[in-house]
C-alpha cells in the first residue's frame, strides 16, 4: 500500500517535470546524513517515538533530527502519529 502510493507520487513529480527520472527523485528523497538510517530503524524496529530515535543518534542535534524527520514525513517516506497529551508525544513509523 505504501509503495503503491509512493510510486504514484513519483510518477506525478516526473510528469510535472520536477525530476528527469526515478533515480534522481529517489536520491533527492533520501539525501541527508541520517535519512536512510532513520528509515532503516523504523523499518526494522517498527514504531518509534522521537526520543527513541534521538537515542539511536547520540551526536545528532535536536534541530537536525527534527528537520530530517519532517522532510521524510513531507515526502511520504514515514508516518507521524501525534497524541494530544501533555507533554506532546508523537510516534513515527
């Protein structure tokens, strides 16, 4: 299901002229120092909270991790599920 949606999105972006081919688009989606590793951990460990992802990368700053996760979410590579709690909590898969 996720892969079908991703394929449709890739096709739309290529048809719109944003990218020349699937490879160029794929590289743009996973470019970033931590993106591939974040996707790997979410794929193997399942759902993780922000703090759990942060523990996997002890040297990463909060800002960089937030940016990488937001970009992955915007590109449809990961899903975010927010909970209306205090303090706020979100799970990524």
